[in-house]
C-alpha cells in the first residue's frame, strides 16, 4: 500500500504545468473575492463617511484618516505575497479589489436603492498610492525600505492624486446669501436624513497650521503614521500567512 | 431518494420566497418608537404645514411650522447646542433648495435655546417619482433625530427630467446631478487600467503560485534573485510614471480650477421668536392619566394678563393634537395625521383679563394607546409635557408650555 501512495498521479512536466495553472485559476479568484469583501468592510468601518460623500473629502481629516486606515491590507498582503511567492503586487491587488467593491456598492446601493447622484458618492482614488508602494518593493526588494519610503510616499501622494477628481467640487458658490463649495451645496441639496451637517468630521480651522494650508501637514502626518502602520500590519500578515499545516507541496 | 442539490435549491427558493412575501415597505420613521417622556419633553412642533401634497418632478413644495424646545428638558438627553434642521424622507426624493429658521438660512448647524420658540421654512424641489411620508426633523448632536409631524406626499413624473442647476462664483452654470462625474470616472478608469496591467503582467507569467512558492523555499535567502532586472525596470518606470502623472494632474487641476475654497463648516446662533404666551401665565396644579378612559386630566392655574378673555382650545404633545372644537377646530391632514378633533374639553370657561382661575382639562383619544404615549406611566421619568393653546375672541393665540409629574389612575 505504501508503494501506491508514493507514486504521483502527475507523470509529465506538461501535466504538472496544467495542474499548477489550474491551481492559479482556482485560488486567485477566491483570493480576489476575499480581498474585495474583507478590505471593503474594513474601509467602510474605519473610513466610512469620509469616503462615501463628496462633502466629507476635506483637506485635513480625510487626508489623514484614509491613507493610515488603508495601508493595513496592502501591508499584510505584501508580506504574504512577497515572503512566500516574491510577488510584488499586494498593494495594487488590495486597492484594486477595494475599488471594485466600492464602485459596486456606490452604484447598487447609493444610486440604485437610495437614488443619490453618483457624483456625490464617487470613491477616493487610491491606485497611485498602491502602484508606488508596489514599485518601491520591487525596486528595493526589501519590506523594510518599502515600509519607510513607500509608506511615506503612500501618505503624501494621496491628496495630490485625488485633487484632479475633487477640485471641481471646491469651486465656490453663493447660495441663499452663504458662500459654499459645490461639494457643500451637494451635501445640503441632497437630503440625508441620518447624516446631518454637524456630523461631518472635517476641518474646522485652527491656529496650529503652517500658514493657511493644512494639507501638507496632514499628508506628512498620514505618511508618518502609515510607515508605523505598515510594519504593524506586516506582522499581522505574517501571522495570517503561516504554513504550519502544509508539510510538503 | 432526495437529490441533495435539488433539495438545497428548493430550500433556498422557499426561503427567498418567504422573505419576499414577508418584506413590506417601510411606512414610518419611528415616530412611535421613542419613550413617551422623550417625545413629550424635547421638541414640540406645531403649525406644521406643507404647501401641496401632490406635485411633479421639478416642482417645489414648502414646509413651514414652529418648534418649541421644552423648558423641562430631560437631563439624560443632550441639549441642542448643535442641531440641524432636516427633513425625514427615504433618500433624496426631494432636494432641499433652501431652509430658514426665523428667516436665517439653515445651511449650517445651529445652536438653540431651551424654552424658546422658533419658526422654520424648508423649500424642497421634487426629484423623483415616489409616495413618501415626509417629516420635519431636527437632528441634535449627541441626542439624535427629533422627529416632527409627517405628511404623505406624492411626486409624479420622470427623474430623467430633473435638473439642479446653479451658477458658481466663477461664472460657470453647472448641473449638480452630473457635475464632475465624467472627470472622476475618467481618472478611475485611467488608474484602473494601469493597475490591471500591473496585475496581469505578473499573473500571465505562467503559473505563479505553486512554482514560485517552491522556488522561494528552495532559494531561501537568495529568493530575491527571482526578481529580474527587467522586473525592477518595470517597477522603476511605474514609480516614476505614477509620480509624474499625479504631479501633472495636480497642477493641471489647479490650472483648470484656479479659484477653490475648503469645505465650509461654520455654525450659527439664531435669536428666538418673541414669547408666544403673550402674557398668559400657567401653573400646573395636578395631572393624572386615567388608564381605563385613555384620558389625560390636568388642572392648571391660569392668569390672563392680556386685554381679552381667553379660552383653552388645544393641547399638543409628541406631534398629536387634542382639539376643543368649541374653541378651535382642526381635522387630520391625512390618514397618518394624529388629530383628535373632539379630543379636548375643559371646565372653567373663559379667563377674563386680569383674572386668575383654575381650569380642569381632559384630553381623550385612542392616540394615547396607538401612539404609545400611555406608556409614559411605565417610563423611568414619568413626567409629561406639552403645549396648550388659548384663543381670545379675535382668534389671537397664546401658546404656553405645561408639564410636570403624571400620576396614573388604574381604576
């Protein structure tokens, strides 16, 4: 009996190649779906309204919260894919998956069910950050360098990458004797019963800013914390990618 | 023998069918759900009217009314230091064209004073066809939504005809329904294509999971050599390209939109209306809720400092009205408008100018039960509150808040 077990069903290199390819086609779609679901839930719970609404995308809190919160999954996937496969696309896989989930959610739920206009609920752009993080990893071939340089770049590049999308919504409008941005006006026009104006956590002005512009300070802070969060989540990725029970492949 | 797959499919179909049959459209906004003492002693709405209950897409509806912040505010509810006048509707059936509190624009959150009265006006423009129960609503920070009276409103027409045009301070006329969408989608597609190319670059290098896993384990510390110089060059091009495109898009957007402002977040304080009591003073003497008769009975000492005799015409609380038809008449606006047209009576007659007099009033109606106000006697804070309306012979109205402990009478 033991002799029977030691004989593999794969006898040729071509068969082996076919089996490996089939394994890819089974596993990769499952991983993509799991990443879409898990990362999307994470984003909705930790960023939520900041990413849902155009009148929440401010230059202080949105800029700070989003990169810090979103680096978790890319970091964990970086560990999993780099340490086990030397594949450098963990960040792009995570962020691309998240955007697929977000677009599906915005179109089906926010527009299809609740009838909000789509321009009010367009998700933030996060692919450039992911591309940079992956690029630093493949160039440096080091998770440490990726954490320090890539993490900082991840935080800094978020606002400039989104300005092309949100700038039109920051054009001023005079409305009923009050000056508002177009985004504010959209938030006021399109009634949200459970999301009153005061619930927005956006910049309210402070003495502690460099000149008038708070964005660079927020972006650098987001980058700094993203660096720390990257390393924390590398360890969580390590914990989740153990192969304790796989003795041989 | 049962086929397993067919059985599972049948069970699923039955489950979905049951859910579909059971699920009913939401017809209310929780106006009965809060504890009675909260509804009676927080925000008291009155004179709420809508200009029309049937309109077409693009037509306007005006909702007006008054609200009074009850003087005996429950200590466990946050005070209205920051509040926002809102509308309770299922999604943007309407857009809010304008809202005013005492004539001041209500675009920003506002601070209100306890014990004061304010009037409001909300102008809405119909956006999509629907039949909705629409409420006046006040969101209070750390307290939640305080819901006002509701009205059934029906909108007909086609949402495709709806437009929401404004002119910016830079002179551009835009439609907020679609403004900026094409640009945002364009950028998402652009970056999405780059991301897809990067992922496919790796995925289509043949089987990548098992062979690469085995190779990583085999090479150990030398596994980094699996990344070829060509791979790194692709990474370098991608990094530089991403930074260049982001930088260009940033400055290009600034060139396209040279005048921009941050999101606005100011808050305002609006002065209250003059005292609506107009010289009528009321002191609560005694209040009881008669359980078998579903009736609130209260005795009040009324001092009339006006120049005319006054009579008690109405008691309102928790958006329910008990009318004394001999003095003031009102009928329900629709099937869900709780107006007890004959719900109030009182003993004591008119209060003459300068006179102080005891009046004993009774407010009876099934609404005490159907609107769950009778549960007040089981609340942790069994105090009630409401507004009483006095009328003189010329129809002038004095509105006075009353409240105090409520004793139940079970037999």
